[in-house]
C-alpha cells in the first residue's frame, strides 16, 4: 500500500518527518492490516514496526468517536507507553484522536476519571489495563484493534496470563502482535484468540 492511500493529515505528518514511501516492512503489512487481517509481525529493531503500528491505528480510526476506546495497545512499562504516545502525537496531528496512557505509577482513580471522559486509543501495561477493566473503567464493546507492541516482554516478564485475560471479554476484533523474534508460544494465541492470523517475517 502506498502512502497516497492514507488519511491526508497522516500522509502530511509522514512527509514532515521525511517519510515519503513505505519501507520493506510497511509494504508487506500495511494493506493487510487496513483490510482487517490479524497478524503476528516479526521484524528486527529499527525496521519500522512502531511507525507501522501508529500508521495503521491512525489510518483506521481517523477521528474521535464516542467515548469507548477502539484500540488497546499493550506495552512493557511506563517509559514504553510514553514513548509510543509521543509517536502517536507526531503522526496524529490534524486529527482529533484521543490517545491515553495507563500505567502503574499513576493514580488509579485519576486514570478512571480520565478514561470516563472519552478516549480512542489506550496505551498501557497489562496489569494496569486489566485492573481498570475489572473495575469497569474500560468499555471494550467498541474495541476494533487489540495490539501488543514489542511482544518479547510478555514472556520475559511472565505477563502471558494478563494478555490472555482481556480477549475473553472482547467480541470481534483485529489482533496485531509486533515482535523482534518469533516465539513458539505465539501459537497458543493463534489457537485461543488470534484465529486465522498471518505471520509475516522480515529479516535484516
């Protein structure tokens, strides 16, 4: 998929950052993600995984809509959440998409209040997202995209049960996993909630 088919503000933001054409990874996955395919994307560091993630979410959601989040993104920790939020802020300029970070180091009640006001994208750690969900602070009825960024951390930090728990409460949804290396344990996700997912491997 060429960038010509992207949302106009997103295309302009990419051009401002000097990104004029999709790289190898983006050429392989952007059109498939746009089409709604669930995917496990395996590619090395600095291959454009994070940019691909943000492009896909911004291009699909386009603008603020109602109050419930439509994209839920799991990350390793507070720093990862804030870095991803900053990337979203760069590429979502000109849209009114509401991106929110949820992590353990921030007051839980304040996070509940913030989310209640309305968000489109929640970026958070697995433990905090699940805590908010079980306190009825995250409405998953409108969710369209369930994403795990740099998914290696899930197994290294024993967060598998936290990730597995959320899909049990989600209806039809697109699942995207971005990782530096393939792990056979992803096959379990394909068996339980990532039905018909395609695995794309891009090497250096």
